[in-house]
C-alpha cells in the first residue's frame, strides 16, 4: 500500500505542472473572449445612432463594458459580470484611448422576483473623480460614486441634469433593447488577477489605462479601435 501511495503521489506531482498549464491556458482563452466580446458589444451599440448620445460619449473620460452580465433571482437576486474599462490617456484624460484594464461587476437586489437574464452593460465615466476612484479600488455605485441611468437617443442633450450631476452614466442592452438603467448598489473594481494573466505581470490598473506605455492586447483591438473611430477627441 505504501508503494502504491508513493507511486500515486509521484504521478500526481509529475502531472501538476501540466494541469496548471492547461488551467492557465483555459483562463487566458476566457480573458481573450471577454475582451473580444467587449469590442463586439460596444461596436454594435455605437453603430446604432439612436442608442447613445454622441455628445455624452465625447465627454466621457472612460468607458466600461460588461458583456452578458448574468442576473438571476429567487426572492434574493444578484448580478455578476466580467468586462473591461479603457480611459483617455494622460493625467487630464485628454489623450487617445489606452489599453484596457479587466473589470468585475458585482451586485445584489432584494424583492419578490424570479428568473434569469443575461444583459450587456455600458458605463460612461464622466469625470476625473469617478475615473480615479474606479481605477484605484472597489467602488459602490450610488455610494462611493454617483450613478444615473443615461439618456438615450441621438437628440438627447449632453447637458442633461443627469450628466451634470452624476459621475457615471449607465446603460443596458437586453433582447435587443437599449436603455438607460440604474445600477445603484452594485460594485465595480479592477480585476487584478485577470490583469496579471492578460499582461503577464502585476501592473496597477491606473498604469495600464493611463500611462501610454502598455500595449493593447490583440483581443482588445476592436474595443479600442471602435472608440478611436467613434470618439477620437475629448469633448469640452
């Protein structure tokens, strides 16, 4: 029995690096798919003129995309999603769009509800305070940072009360319907573990997004190129 257990331990130990490599490759594939989905979702939304007001997009310092967030509920509901965030580079958020940081969205709700739904979310971060807060740590929407449902339509004014008061404007798309939506009570944060896997080393989210020294991963090219094409310059 001792010889058998020793042999079994040797086999497991020998295969451990291989299994770890397979798991890491699988996680890397998921990260790449997430970045590609962010690009696809954003392009589809911005290609429809009646979705998001151009003036608001031009004034945004950062854009966060969470594709296919799962929200399920039976009495107590919750949401969970993974996505990416990019900002205009530089200390004053006036430069070109930077490499994305991976992001996590978590939240909960209470009430008599049942069912499940996958929804795409897009958040516009409208000022420096909101952007720096999100890049630094976990932020509770509606608490640490003010959030409002964003106005919809090409003729919606970029100077609405919501955009003037709120640090973040939030939108959702489910079953083809695009609308402003409140995400109060949810939290968003940089996903440092995923960032380390995507970029190969530990890099602070702020450095990834704002420094201009981090290359855009191939999987995120559509995400960044879409913003470069749709809103190349910061609106005043």
